[in-house]
């Protein structure tokens, strides 16, 4: 239903490009981007880029 990329804050600069990310889940309906200060597995600050492959109405049912 979604593909999630975790991009380090330190890499978010004009010299780094993210315009060629693979989308293995198929077509993207909409995108969410949110900050995360770190968690087990990815301790450094980063952003989650969530590529949703379902409409917003279906996202709400899946996220529960």
C-alpha cells in the first residue's frame, strides 16, 4: 500500500538528488513527508517520505 524512504537530514541539501527513487509498489497516488528525530535501526534525524499507492480514503483504513 505504500513505499517508505528514510532520508537522512544531513543529505537534504542542494547537492544531493532524490529524483530517481524506485517505486516498487506501482503508481503513486499521493506523498507524505514527515520528520523523525531517530528510532531503533535509524538513530540519526531523518525524514520519512511515504509514497502511497492507494487513495487517501483507503490510506485511513490501512493506517489503523
